[in-house]
C-alpha cells in the first residue's frame, strides 16, 4: 500500500520529507556509493513509515554528491504483468548506454531468469562508460511481478563486487513466497544484500516533527494520543495533526500545542492515499474494509455481521479480511482470532468514508446484535453506536442506556459523557425522562467546564420542565449549574441582573432562590453580600430538606473561611461526613471533599488538602483543571502545573468556579516569573483581570515580585497596598497573610520600620484568625526579618520543612539568610530547591546573595550555562539593558559584555535572531 498520507497542513509539507531519518538517509546514500557495500539494499517498513520519502531524500543526497541515480517506481498493477519491471529496467539501461534521454520499453528476450539477471548485469557494466558508479533506485519493489523479482535477485548475484548498487523500498508481507525469503537470507549471508528497516518514530522524534510542523511543542497528552493512533508512522502523524486542526481539537498557547478533546477523532479527508488505494481495490474488499472499521470491536461476531452488512457470505468476507491482512491493513491476533487494524488511525479514516445511512445501518446491526446477546462489546462501544443508530433502534431503551452510561461517566470521561447525554436528550420523548437527561447533561458540562453547552441544557430545563417534571432538589441543582455556566461564559450582565432582582422570579421555593443568589454573588466577587444574604436567610434554607441544608451549609462554610470565619470550616475539614448529604450519593461526597480541599489549597494548605482526600477517598480520581494546577504548583511539580495551566488558559477550561481562574493565573505567573519569563507572567496577570475578575488581590504577590525583579520597589509596594485594599473592600482574608508578609519586607527595604512593624502585627492577626500553617509561617518570617528574631526564623524554617512546599521552603531559607537571622550555609539547600524547580531567575538572584555571604556556588559549568539561558530568556521577554541589569543584579556595562559573549559563542547576530531561536526551540545551548 502507498506509504504517504496527503492533505497535511501547509507547514507539514515544508518539513523535511523523511523527518527524523537523517542518519538513515546518510547510511543508505553511503551504501549506494561505496565500492565495498552489498549490491542490493532493501529499505523496509510498513505503510506510512516513509519509505518513498526516504528514497527521494537518498536520490537528492546522491545528486548533491554529483551522482545521477536511475529511478523507477513499481505500480501495484505490475505484479500481474510478467517481466514488467525487468522490461522497464532494460529500457532504462538501453537509454543509458545510448545516451538517449528517451526511454523506449522493450521486452527481455531471455532463456531463463538467471540468464536475464546476468544479461542485465552485463548491460549495466557496459553502460558505465562515463559514470564510475551507478545507483538504481526502485520504489515499491514489493509490487514487482514474480519473474522480475527473480531477475532482480539474479542481478544482485551478478553485480557482486561491481560498480552498481540497487536500492529498493519494500513492504514485507506475510504473502511473500518462502522461496524468495530464503533466497534473500542467502544473499544476506553472502554479504550481497543489506536490509535497512525503517523503525517507527520514537516519542521524542514525533515531538520534534510536530514542533517543526506547528512551531509549538506538543504536550504529553497529545503525544500519547498520536503514538496510540499512529504507531510512530510519520505520515500518519501529520495526517492526524491536520485532522485535529480541522476539528479545532488542537489549541496553541505559549508555544505549546494541546489536544483539547482527547477522545474526539480527527477529521480526515476522504481522499487520503491509503483510502484511495483501498477504494481502488473495489468490490468486496472496499466494502469489507469500511464495515470492519465499525464492526471489528465485536470480536468473533464481527465476521458474520460484516457479511450481513455488505450482502456477502462469510467465506467471501474472510477472504477479503485476509487480503486486507496481506495489504498490511489488518492483523489477526493468534490468541483470540480477532482482527485488528494495524494502524488505528486508518479505522477512523475509513469510518469517515461511510455515508450517514451506511453508518447508521452498521450501528443498528451492532446494537441489535449486542442487545440480542449475539455479540459482546464494552459499554463505551455500545454507547457510541447508540448515538449513531439514533431512532433506527428502540429510542426509549437507547435513551435510558445512554443516560445511565453518561451519568456514570460524567466525572471520569467527560467528553464521551457529554456526547452520550446530548444524544439521549434528542432521543427522549417522555418529559420526565428528557428533563433527567438534560439535568445530567448540564451537570456534566459544568464538571467538565463546557459552559456554553451547560447553559443550553439548563435553560431548557428551567423554561420547559421546572414546574412539573423535576423535583425540588433537582431544580436547585440545575439552577446552580446555570449560574456556574453563566460565570464560565463570562456573562456578568446576566449574573448581575439575576443578583439584583431576577433571583426573586426564579422557579421553585424561596430556599431555591436564596442559595442560587448566593452562588451568583460569589461569582461576581461580591463575597460580603453573599455571606450576609446566606446568614440573614439561614432560617429559610436550613430546614429539614437535606439537599438545601447540605448545599447551603457547604457554601456557608467555604464563604465564611474566605472571609476569616474559620471555625465552621475547620469542623467540616475535621469530619466531612457530618453533613446532611454525605450518604446521598458519590457525586455529593465528591463535591463536598473537593470544595473543602479547594479552599484549603487557596490558603496554601496543600498537605492538609491531600490528607483530607486520602482519608476519605473521593469516589472519583477526577480533578478539575484548576485544582490540578494549584496542587502541582504548590507541591513543586512545576512543569506539569505549567503544562496544565497553559491548557486551561488556551481553552478557557480554567474559567468558571470562583476563584478558579485567578488561582490558575496566580500559580502560572509565579512559575513564569521565577523562571525569568517576566513579560509573559505579567501578561497572564493582565488576562486574569479581564477574563474573570474574582479575588484579584490573590495576584498581588506575584505582580509585586515582577516589579521588584526590575528594581521598582515603590511599584511593588503599591501593588501590595492595592491588593490589601481590594481584599478589605470584599471582606476577604484569604491570601492576605502573604500580602502582609510582602508588605513588611518591602517597607523594611525602603526604610520605613514603623510601617513594617504594622505589617508584622497584621500577619499575627491573620494567623490568629485563620490558624493556617501558611499564615503562621508568614507571621514568624515577618517577625524574624523585621525584628531580627533568630528564634522566630528557626521556627519558621522548621515549619516550612514540615509543609514541604519547595518554593515556600526555598524562599523562607533565602529570606532568613538575607536578613541575617539564619546561617548562610542554608543557602545551599535553597539553591538546590530552586534548581529542582528550574527557577532560573531565583537561582541567579540567590547566587548574588551567596557570593555576598561568602558561600561557594557549586558547579561552575552549570552556572555558566544557566546564566546564558537566563539571559537569552530575558532578552526574548523584550527587556532593555537597564531592566536586564536590574533583574540580574549587575550593571548595564556587565550586561552588554555578557550579551556580546553570548552572541559570539552561539553565532546569533542580534536580539531578534536570539529571540527567534528561543521561540522556536532552536536555541543552541
């Protein structure tokens, strides 16, 4: 089969044809011109592996070296024409001998196949009157007719030690005659043939191919998906990437490319060469190939169902499956006899070739067989076929099964759950069942942060089914989903209207309206109003109804904690099972545990959040994207946190639950800033202010660090002051502990010790109010640095070690030594911690302190490389020499000198070239 896949993106077409094969191209080219090499070189590999591309690259390499290779390509229809390739080769040799550019085919008049090979060899030698060396390149030699293949093998023996090398691309097949395989083994044993197998691309090579194609680095999830679907075959990888681009399934953010819906197949064009090739096979083979793309997951029942689908008997279908195996499309497992596609992506491509009626008919056959017990498949396959079958099967039963499977998968397989529930809503005709489906769909979309779809389903329930077809608890659930979805789509106007008057006309009872308005107020950053509203009307929602009492209590606990009323929240963390809804189902338990954990993480209590979850084992391992980012960032898994954060910022998946987007933006900006990407960190902060402005004071510490890094202490202090004022205006305490610590340090830096002491007092008040470990650490550090209290510093260091957050511990050690309340030897530990985080800027700043304190900086070669990488990073961020000097703690003259050395060593001639290399990941370290 053809090993090219067309219709890749334009950027893909400009990529080097045999991407990642430079070493193989050089090796084959060297074999082609070497006088000591075997006369026959076979480049082997399955479809999509790039055999033809590699042969073209070898031809280009030989031409560049001054050789003129003779090139032939064998077509599939030649395998049934005796001596077809041998005749064409004779014609090429005759033209070569005469010097005539015309190629006039002539038949070989030979007595035997061996004599034919010897005759061709003699003609080739006599043709080389001018050339010292000739290479014959034959593409797709596996399609050669048996006689020509025998001639080729005979030719190989006759060319031994001569000036001619034949290079063939071959796709091995189980149908190859055993006699030919034996002859090839004999040639290899006699050093007359060399086989060069093309291996699948490894993960790093696939990553490089995608980076070259899209000018962005692929994420681990994207690479995993492509490896699973494409098996390392470069042509298939490019086709899959192009297909995902068509569906909008790939998003690029911060020079990284993300697969936003891992379970959504790529949209592949119908004229891909492998598809065109199978279509040309026609008849039963083409029909069976398309049906197999749907039916093969049904295992041993698949053959009979395919036969029914294509109107052939089973024996014909088995013959077609065997032919597809010979073509390299399918393989049959020895342990269970099942047929499987060698390249899963090809199954997706074939499915796309089915027309709507054809696809629906196949799905109906599959569903009917499963329901009748004639075939067995997993729940996911059945649900997918139910979606396609639609009303061609029992619609009521299909809707019920899709509802059950969608509800079960809403936490762990959100993409499929949303799809199944959407289909169930279209199939359901009975009002109560349709209302249940729409509620489940809206809830799933909210859990998966697909807010536009959630608004659509929740709106239908509220407008069409709220009065008669949903119970009281379900009505509250759908109202809350609607509010969260409005926040997720950034519809602040609708939220404001709801909070300021619209809530009074919501369907349901008064307690519905109270809890719904409270959630809406939180999403508008009106925390004080939300808390007061909930407290004032506690007598309304805190009644005998468990759902209202439970949800109202959870909101009250979390909102109260944010505002510094910690006792109810601490009781909830101590025993989350003491809650009216704990026994009401896994989804409620999941929501309670993760809401409590989310609040703990907002207060910097990652270890306590982990302990809470471990002790009560949430019913699902699912985590929202913002929760993943905060947890990974605080625990020191910065690369993973940054990768997840970019996905959220690229796709909007960090928006929705307050204050998710702000927390993601804070963690992202902290990481970027510590790594020297100052402009990018500031861009994240600015975006947070415009996208979902909730709890924006949480960004103040990260922003003030950016100002201070560039030498603007006054600006940093102003940012902190504005953050504290905003928190006070909202009635919020969360995040003010680190702001007051930051205020104390900045006031001390500018010489206002009285203001610094007032900030110390505020850290003490916050620590007493919340009782969290981070607040206590902030108070101890503020006391140690402002008052010179070594005992407080020692206690702070001990507490930071217990909390086990790498950045926090490194900052604590650095701050204590900088203010001379701890031993300078601790800087080695801080330096190693920053290194583990790849915090380039923090490491560089710490090196200045280490030199000032007489502490040896280890690994000089590593330091030099880090300094250059940091300098290149800062230049890419667009910093001026003055800003570079401030960030690096040096003079502008020193910066100019360092830039000059960097340009000289790397060969870049300007900041623009250097920045371009950094942006495309081509920087020469």
